[in-house]
């Protein structure tokens, strides 16, 4: 099942999920659930840098499939077999 990580900066915070994300995986990542003013959805984030999050996800069997930049945001798509 694919997962995406978003980062507004290279040092954090790192967005790691939405309201439909696996709660046990979000707990493993140490993520906090929040609702940002103006958004119609909840998101999970961590204060860790993306490289720390990606290393944790790799230890769970996720692999980076692609990466792109969207303005000031970096997006990584991962897959777990």
C-alpha cells in the first residue's frame, strides 16, 4: 500500500499522513494529528526531518518509488510490498 511524505522544509515538520492513515504506523512514527485552519481535512505530522522519517519507514519495509518538488514542498511516494 503506497504512502506519501510531505515536507515544507528539509528540516521539518514532515507531514506523514491524513485522517485515513494507519494509526499504528502514525504512532510508530511519533506523529501528532492536527487540523490546520482553512483545511477540510486532518493531517499527521512529526517534527523530524524527512530523512529521519524515511529511515523509519524503510525499517518497516517501505521503499521510495518517486520524489518531486511542488513549490516549497517536497513529496516522496513510498510503497510497501
